[in-house]
């Protein structure tokens, strides 16, 4: 409660006037801010206001924030996950289907080996360390810690591997070199459940012990010992955090970690998987709920079909929603709708302000910035951020505390502070790192003049004139939308990742019966929640009435889908280069399809003769979407999911994980020298990426002019100008 009662609490709305913060009313604040935003919108379009969300909001606040940005008419919305685990989400999701932690902290109890890279849980995740130490002690599981620094976590390690920062891919390939050289890989797992490993092998063959030591600094003998340890102690888990993700080639790092687990056959098994530690108390939930510049809630993208799906969930006129967004001419001269274009990520919002207008992939510069539950002191380029803050027409901070955003700039006016509540002054659901949802109850009423996030969103929606549309299916008590109705609304739409079965009632029942859940398996033994996994970790398939228990360990085929089992997701088509991408002769327990299969559609149910299992209401809802073309992700009735699971099949199919991601800049993960590197001698052999424009802003890599004159250092690479 020190957070709620902290002496630095922002108590009431404040406005910067002639360099002094002065108290104003909520009504005046909303009106003044709203008037300025509407003026900017009229002059420069909706994309000139940036809505920076938060990993501290509950799921309901996060969902409503993303919906609000859609109704305002922009994808310029993002949050903290962009600068922490966005490379994890992209890398992991493009390997086996979902971009999240596969197992749980508790499941580490089952691990026979623990490989930790780019994390320091002794300081950053102390509770998680207790789970690691439990496995170390009760299983005699060797703990391998890879880190440039000898950390407090490394002090607990059986094997500490010190390697050069930014050389993660080279390190992992060095370990795999020994695994393949000695035939320690799981050949059966690779054959039946992995695609593309044969293409990975030639790259790994380049990383002999001498080259690995040249690039990483790690002796070959040590990596051989690490490889042998992992091979002899299965299942093992791989754990990573910020040290592995915050790199210019972060996707390559996270995919390399995944490929290591695929080669060892450590996926889809208790004690295995990738345990990816998250930071903020709801960074997983805020990401899932779509507070991102490139997705809608549930990782539905920005394509027309995704918007059509959410328009159906919201019962909104899709044409009206399209009309909220700007258009601009593309490189081909044709007009493109900004509704389908990724926004600027939080790591680059500065460039939306400072970059020349003609270099941006949006109609005009960012002119107003809303920092909602996100302090910028975790970001780099602070000097440029100060300049950007001062150039803005309008700066708004919504937070329980003033944060560094209130003092970083030298503005004299045009800035506002709006007091939001802490987690103790509101209620709703949050999502833990292992994908399980927990229901938090209100401890105290909002202190001072602070308001919960969802109430502030409602006040802005009132000002902008779309409250009636935005809350048509959400009860509003005074100015406060009903949290439970918000939960039920995202339950109706988030079929992709199974955020559909966790009703408020089921979540509250889990909290009230915590004593019935096993501390390692997370499954309830007896009691009202018997058979459920704690928090119904997503995917919790179907509707709440289906009573799916949730999925504790992703991709575990040893238990039926109806009991929390899963296959790898068929997300990438059914074949590539003439080879099948579907699982080869393996399937989840009790599955009626005894082989790999694609994702479920209405047509597939008809082909199997399973459509007769649909109710009349389910069939009518499916016909309303796209008839036979309706798939498991867009069926609002949940009928396709229900029937697939009735026959013990995963709604998203049964495929192979892919070691090669053909739609990435590096289909096979490559070591690339960091942009800031002291090893100029390696830049030529392992160059970074070429210049490009993406996320609406240019990204330039430049050679320092003075380095062209230095013999022996002709290729020093650094960020230059807008990078």
C-alpha cells in the first residue's frame, strides 16, 4: 500500500502554466486537452496524436485502451513490451505458433537441466529464482548461466558461461555444433515435429569451436561440456529475459534459443519448454490485449479480416470505423488506409516528432503525446526525447505519479498531469508470465482525485463523441464502465489465443479456492475448480460454459486437448518447398485424427462429417461470418472450437514447428555484429542490416566519417541521424 499512499502521489489534475504546475478540475482538463487534440486531428489527422499505453493497467483497462485508439482512428498505440519482449513474441510465435512462455515458473520443478541466458532473476525475478533453486536441489538439475557479467544468479550456477554481449546466436550455434557433431539431437522429435532443421545444420557447421571462441570469447571445451550436460539431463528448460531480447537482432536470438530446444526435443513436455520471464505485473496481459502498434486484441493483425472480426465483436459499422482513419498516398501513388498500417512503436515515437514530415509513413508528424502509465526513463536517446517533448504541441501524462515526463523537458505550457489510480484502487484481471489470469479485487476506493484508467478513457470518449458506440455493450455506472462487461466483451472476441473461457465468475472462483491447486502441476485437485489449471492459462478454449481447464504447458501432446493438451500450431500453411508442414504421424492423446492436420474451418468440419455436432445457433452464427470459409478464429459462437475439441483435436491444427522462418530478414538466424560494437574486425564478416524504413519511420545505419580514415577500422558501424 506504500504505492497507493506514497508521498509522491499525484493528487489532482495539473496544468503547466508559465512554467508552474497549477491545479485544475477534471472537467477543465478533459475539455482543454480534448479541444487541442480535436484541433490537431482536424489539421493533421488522427495519427498525429500518439497514445502510449501501459503494462500496469489491468486487462480490462488495456483492452479498452486499444479499442479507444481504434475509435480515435490510429494505430499509433504501444506500450512497454515493445522495448522488452517484442522480439520474443515475434521470434517465438513464428517458430511454433504462440509468442509466449510455454510452461510456467512452477513447472521448472520438473526440469532436469536449467539453461539461463540474458536474465538475472536473483535480482530481477527473485520469486522465480526460488523455483529454479527447487529444481536444482530436488532434481540435482545443473544450472547453466550464460551472461557477460558474473551476476548474483551466476553465483548459483553449476556452469557459468561468460560471453561477449550481442553474440547470443554464435553461442547457441556453438552449443548445437557439439550436439550435432556427437549425434545428441532428438532425431525422432525433429523428424515428426520440426520443419527446416536440415537447413539449419549447414549454418551451424560454420560455427566450429575456433570460430565460436573468436566471436563469443567462450572456449570450445566449455561449450562441449554445456552441450553434453543438456543432452544428458532432459527434459531441460531454457530461460531468458531482457539480456536476450534488447538487441538489433533480438528475433534471431530468441529463435536460436527455440531451435536449441527443438533439437533437444525439450518442447511440449513438463520440465522443458521456454520459460520467458516477464517484468511488469501485467506486461503479458497488456500485450495479449493488443496495446501494440501492429495488432488488435488477441494478436489479430491489422488486415481487413481482423478489423471485420472486431467490428462484429463490437457490433460496430465497419465503414464508420474505417472513416475514423486517415488515408495517404503510398510509394505507388495509390491511396492507402492507415487503418491497415502498423503504427510507430514506442521506441521510435521521438522520430515521429523530430523526423522530416516527408520521411514519415503517415500524413503528418506526431504533435501530441499521451504517456499513459509509462515513464520514458527506461528508454535510450534521452537527449532527443527531451527535444521531442519540447517540440510537441501537447504533452499529457496519465499516471499515479508525475514520473520523469513531468520534469525531463523545459516546457513552460501545453502539458498536463492526470492522476490515475494504482492497482489497489480498482479491480479486474491481470495475466501472469505463464499466461494464467488472476482476478484482483479493489482494496481501497480511489484516493484523492485519481480515477481508474477505464473511467478516464470514458471521459475522453465522451469528449470525442463516440461513447455511445464504444460502450454499447458495456454498462456504465456514472462515468465508470463495468469491469465485468469489459471482460465479457474481450471473451467474445479473443478466440486466437483462448481468452474466451476465463469469465469473471471462473476467475473469482480460482482466487477463492487457491488452496485446492497443486503447487507444481497447477491443477486443482477436488473442490469447485477440480481439474482446472490455476488461472486457466491461455488458451482456455471455447466459452466459459465449455469448462476447458486452460493450458498449463503449451504443445504437450501427452494429454487430451480437452484436458489442456496441445500440438504445434498450423499457422504457416500446409506445405513449403514441396514438403509438408504438418506433424508427421504424431498427435495429441485421444485425437480422432491420427496425423497432422490444418487449422479448423467450417469446411473442414463438413469434410469430416463433424458439422452435424454444431447446434443450430452455432451454425447460424458461422453462416453470418463467412459460411464454409469461417475459421476457428472468427467464429463468434465458439462452435468450431467446441466441435474440434469434442473430437480431441486442437482448433489451430497439428503442425511442425519451423526452424526456418522464411518471412523474416534472416530465415535462418545469423550472428550479426551489434550496431554498437568494439569488434570492428568482425563487422565485415557479420554485417548488420541495411537501411530501411519500417514502422513508419526511417532507420539509418551509417559509417562514422572519421572512421573511414582509420586504417584497420574501416567498417565501424553505429546509429547515425534518425536510427
